C-alpha cells in the first residue's frame, strides 16, 4: 500500500472554517498549473462511506456511542483510501481531501478524550502509508465558525466546550507536525486566506 506518485493535500478545521470555499479556490489554481485533480470529502467519497456519513451526521442517530463513532469514521476512511485516494495517487493525481486523519485525532482524540496512541494505531491499520503531504489548518474560534456554518448536524450540535477542545487539538497537532501543517487564521478576509494557500501551493507544486 505504498504511495508512489501524486500529491496529497488535506484541509482541516472546525465547523464553518471556510474549507469548502478554500478548496474550490485551491483547485482552480492547481488546475491552472496543469495538475490533474481529485477532490474528496471525509467522511464520504465512496458509496459505502457516504452511507456511513449519514449515520455519523444525522440527528436521527443521537444514540451513537463514541466508540462506534470513532470506528465508523475509520471504516469510512478505509473505503476512501483504497477505492479512491491510493489509486489516484498512483496515477499521479493531486488529491485534495476535505478532512482526514487529523480530524479523527482532533474530534475523537482531543474532543472525546480517546487515547491518541490508540487512534494512531488503528489509523495506521486503516490507511497504511497514505498520509498527507500538505495540510492546511483553517483556524477560527468555534463561536464564529458555528454561526457561519448554519447547519445543525449531530457533530455541530455538540457543546461549545467540545468544539473548543477540538480547535485546541488541531493547533496541538499542527505544532507536532510543523513541516506538514500550514496554520491560517481563517477569520481574516477570504481572499487573504486564498492568497496564503496559493503561495504555499506554488512552492509545493508550481
Ligand atoms: P463536515 O466535513 O461537513 O464538516 O462534516 C464532518 C463532521 O464530522 C465534522 O463535524 C467533523 C466530523 N469528523 C470527525 O469527528 N472525525 C473525523 O474523523 C472526520 C473525518 C470528521
């Protein structure tokens, strides 16, 4: 399960951090440089992972146990890695994924207090060598992000305390992986955020 060619980019952040918009902007830029792109989201991106997403996010399933939640995120990841991400990287695509393993560490690890070591072990089992080459963390206070977001799914309606722990978790992950992460203050103007991302992508892939 080795990653051979291609380039794997992930976008991370708490709710309403502006990932979707920035992914569209980054994709347009990378296309203009002539790269072949695959854009995905997690949980989701395959037939099975989209069904799992429905279980994870629907408020119909409020009784979902935290242990089951963790395992479902990882099950969804197993499908997308093997069905989509790895084949695309082998074919030389730039793969952009809206969330990936750092979300599991931030939400289920820091947010739900599950052991980071345990998550790391199961993650390796699930995704093998497929780790991001570059991760953009769009950082924003959850109070602002949740207002922007506008949805109200099972994860978004967790307590503010939970969302604050998740945000701090992301920042700690970024500190531990300084070479991979680019942390951007996402409360600034959207164009400014895109510009920082473009500059970095130009250096990575230009
Ligand atoms: P979103 O990508 O539309 O924001 O929805 C995904 C939700 O799932 C979001 O609240 C973050 C959460 N999530 C986790 O808790 N763990 C994970 O591993 C992933 C990928 C997402």
